[in-house]
C-alpha cells in the first residue's frame, strides 16, 4: 500500500484512528493524507483554525515526522468529500474512527461512517481500539464472496505477520424454524447439518487453502461473539456487499450492525471493481 487516507473530525475519539493510520503508514512506507471535512462554514479563519488543529494532532503522533504527509480541510458533505479525496490521492486504504453514537437518530438513518463506506472503492479500516501494537490475530467473517476475498488480501498487506483465521457460518435449512418458540412439532432430529458443513468445508478449501476455517452453524452475531470469546482478535475482516436498486448501494446488514457497534477494529472491503 502506497497511499493511506485518514478521515478525522478532530474530536478526542479520533486520536485512535489517527494513531493507527500513522503506525500503518510508517510500517508500509506509505504517504499519509489527513482529511477533515467541515459542513457548516466557508469562512477562511475557521478553515485555517481546523487545518492548524489537524496539523498539531498529526505532529503529536510518534513517527509522523518521518512520513510524507498532506493535510486537507474541505467543506461539504463528509461522505462525498472523503470519497473524492480518496480518489484524488489514489488511496489504497481509508482509515476512520468510530461514529458518535446518537441512539434515536441512528435508529432512523445511516451514520456518517456508513455513508462513507457506501461510497468508497477501496478497503476501509474502522479503528476503535488503542494503537499499542501491530495486529497479531485477525478473524475474517466470510461468505466466500469477492468482497470477502478483497478484505483478506488487504489484511495480509496490513498485517503480514498476523495469524488469520476464517469463520463461515453455515446456514442449515429449517434449523432456525425448529428452534423458534412456539414451533409446532420438533423435527430437529431430521435436520442433519453434516452435508451443509462438508459443502462449506470444500468451498473454504478452495477459497483460502492456506487459512484455517471455523464452520459454526446458527446466528452470525452469536457465532462471532463465541469466536471472539474463545480467541480474541484485534481485527475483524468483512466484505461490504452492494445491492443495486431504487436506493443507493447499502452495506450488508451484518456488516452495518458491526460498524455501529464494533467489537474490535474492522477492515471492510468492497467487491473489486470490474475491469474492461
């Protein structure tokens, strides 16, 4: 990776993302662009004040003085401006911090982080944990899609020495139905998960033959929670899946849930763009 973009709103909780971005840029020898977007001003004094604040926060990061850096302060819609900046600097990775939670508003609309993720064409790192060490344990939640493959490829670049493990949750037909409260009759003994697990194992071996894969059944959220309890990971890899229709592209619901309440740092990759 030769170009990393870090998006910051200069709030205190952005420090972790900035620290992680600097750490990665140092390790990879990449140029670091820091972009901060202001939505409600076009006054030069305000823009200069924000630029000075960003530069001070950047210079305070260990190792930043040896990096090639650029500071950009833009005015407009954050998702639009950050996506445009990522294209201009040919970013290989966009780093962001966790969004500021507003329970009522978040239930009604997408967060700014989700809107940014929808527009990016490169992988994005949501950095929420303190940047005190390199990533050593990575968990990739996969469905064997191109987007998931892209997230694993990005993880290999960001953490070349990390232990990467895959998790694919096997969907067994009727399993959720027989376990539902009030279900009439118990046919759970008729639902044999073995063929579905073996099919998933075959696909996993083709998808990433060099990586171990866990194949739990049931709920995605529960499987992830159990996996992280058994084997904590500093980074979770996910694919952002797009749905074309009357509305703009959306993150998959599982990925969107984790973005709103991340259990650790998240690395999210869109499907690779088609080449002509």
